[in-house]
């Protein structure tokens, strides 16, 4: 199917890409849907996170699934507490129309079940327009072989995917060479509801279609069982939402994708567009430590399971990132699509070819947290031994670091490894390893201080880069050096003075450019700064950082990687898992004094 026949262009851009703050996420652990303000499913990869998209208007492709009011309306929406069940809500000339939306949860790796329930207001009927136009292969493989069964259920194929749609009396329309689109106008009587159930899978869809009431009930119960109360956190509702995002991004193998999307630009027309539909070891470890701080063990166990498997399989050659089932990430390629405005159309990621030393330190921190919660078995301790051995073997090799830059002896990487070694040593490493690992941590800190201590007494980025870096706030939080170490305090003071503005934080300085001219504020760094202030006992400052960065989201409460302070817009892929992880960790840690204070 060519792009010239896409619904977006035929509708004059009615379903063109919107600012990121206007999107919501549906997710079931195996894949995600990005829902736009007009009720359009603008992005979904099927059957898995890193599969080709079947709805791709977000990046200029074809394929969508729309339920939208007929006539004028104003959009809104909200999540049901402790779930990723989204309520699209429109105020129309005739009353309020809602559409309850969800991916059936937990997800089946081979079949997505998309639930939509249209709700009419008590006093007026609701008229909505419904369009289903799945196009597999990022819009190249439209819906074909469309037929309607005797019970009114539509079936068809989009590329190698099977499609089944129940609950509608649609009309098929042409949609490009050989393709079809199903569309209808639907009237729901006052106070009534109407269910639509769409299934998309890479296997034949046999048996009866899901019954809506049963599917909704199972999804509600599964979310309520999966998400802890988090009653001892600050900002409980937002903390639970952050947890639901992390859970929704985590699949059956335990891997948590960094984001649901690809190629959403961090800065318009500057080429910083990446595919984040994969599992970054570092991000997985951040999430595991965050949920451990919040007192949860389910997602902690998932993170340990995934990271342990990678360490056992790849040892000191462990890559920075993998697919959700542990495979090597494919190389970058382009799709011949326009991309999100200001961005490009890239899938795949070159990260697999990088060496990032800090991922071994983060892995050790994760395993140490699991051990302290009584969740680390013998297999996990063997993984810790593998990670510690990798640190000992590779600690003097230049690496790409936390920000995936040209290789250097990054101070953060080595201090993160020292923190990880201290964590597992303190957790009671078996076989006399504690003393060995503590000694290695001491050597790493001493070597880093000899190479990367700025004349002012703070840490600097690398031996040949005297600059500051937001990542340097993390190792003291994790125990590489004490909170009252002069280097810890000097680094925090200098960072706040030089790399932050109005309680928004930046990673590092790009030459002589003003901070906001080079990139957006980095929300991860904002939450890390909140934790650093809290560790120092500066509670008012910690809460100011937390609240400022907590507000850098849209109505759905989702965070992207960066925030354009001048334009008050989100930048980068959506949602960004590690931002939600640090937000959750802040909500947990700010509720009580820092340990040891």
C-alpha cells in the first residue's frame, strides 16, 4: 500500500501526528498502542514490541484504528487508577462521550486483543465514526481477504498477521492496491454501551472471539493483582501510574522495553532519532532498583530473571541492550516513510556494537537489591560473580558510557561498578567474595579519583574532559562513595550551579551553547537531583526538584526522555521507561529519611 492512499492524507490530516503530550499508552507486556486525541490508534507493532508496525500514522505510515465522535468535540481522558485502562473522553455538542480502551492484560505473545467500549451519556445518544485499516509492515501490507462470518464477525489478513473483529456492522471500502478498510457510523443509545473487540495475531485465530464482559473483567482483575497499593509513597497516584507503565512495558521473559516507539525526535531535524523498542540492561536495572525501593518484588524478579540470563549467556561480552526475548538487536535501517515531524524513520539500533562498562555495575546493583530482599538464588549469585569478573577484566577499557558516546574512560562507568561491587559484597556474597569485591571497588574509586578528580574537588566526566555530568550524581546514591564525602557534595553543588535552571536539569554542556539550545531538559537527571538533595538532607530542595519534574508530562501522565522547557513540550520516544522508574524511586524514597541519616 502506498502512502498516498493512507487515511491520514485522505482525511486532510485529521489524524496526523500530534504533540506527544496528547497521547496515551495501552500495553499488555508484549506490545503497546499509542492512542491519539481523536481516538486514533496511531502506533502499534504486532505481534511483539520490535515487530513491524500495523498502525503507523505516528511516523507517516498507513494503518489505524479509530473510534471518534461525529461532529465537534473537545478531547480529554484519564487512566483508571492502578491500570493502563484508558478512558478517551470527548465533550460534544450533545453531551459527553467516552470510549474505554485497553489491551487485554496480561498479553499473549502471539495475539493482541484490543478492547474498546463506547459509552453514551445518560441523556443523549452518542454518534461515533469507526474505522479499521490495519496495514502490516509499516503500511506496506494492507488488509486483504476480508470476509464477514455468519455471526457478523469480520476476518482478514494483513501480511502474515490474522485479523478478527467482532461487535460491528461495518462496510468494507477500498484502501489502496488490493487493500480494504472497514468503516461505519455507530449510534449508541443514551446510557448504553457498545463493545468492539479486535484480535491481531501471528497464528490462526481459532475458537470463539473473546466475550467482552469476560475480557474486561479479566483485564481489570489482572491489573488490580499486578499493581501494589504503594500507599507509603508520596504522590501515590502518579507512583502507581509509573508502576503500571513499567509493568505494561515488561514481557513474559522479564525484559522491559525502553519505550513503545521508535524515531520520535529528541530535537527537530538534528538526527537524534532512535529505536527504543528493546531492553536496555541499564534501564532494566534502574526499574528493578526503583520497585525494590517501593517494596515490590514482582518486577524486581522480572528484572533479575532477564539480566541474569544475559550474564550467563554472554558473560563479559554482555551487550548494552537486547530484544525482549534476548536476541541481538538488528542494525539500523530506514523505512521510506516521512517520520514523525522533525524526525526520521529509523528502526533497529547500533547499540549492540558498543561496550558500556557501567551495565555490569548496574547489574550488580540490581542483584544486590534482590539479595537484600531475599530474592537472589544460587543462579543469581553466579551471575553476580560473572558481572564482577567482567568489571575486573574490562575496567581499564574505554567504553561508550551511560549516554552512548565515543569511547572514553568515563568516570561514571567506573564509579557505577564500584557501587555495584559494594552492594553485592554488603548483601553477603558467598564463598568469601565480599572482601575481594570490596577491595576491587576500593581500587576503582582510587583509580577514578587519580584520573577524574577536578581541581575544585568534584568529579569530572573523564580524564580528558573536565566537565560536569548529571550521571556523576548517581554513584554516591548507590554507595560508591559516602554521602558526606567532600567529592559527593562538591559535585552536587557544582552540578546544580552549572547544569540546571529553574529546577530542570541537563546531562552535560554541549560546547558553548546555552543549555536549552543544545537539548531538552533531561527528566532522568531531574529526578536524580531530587534523590541527591534528599540524600544530603535537603528536603525542601528535594521536593522542589521532584514536583517540578513530575509535572513535565501530558494529561496521561506519561514521560518522554526530554522536556523542551521553552515550548513546554515533550521530546523523544514515548513513554520513556527509565524516567518512570526514577520518578517511582523518588516517590518511594522521599517518603522517608535517607537510610543512615
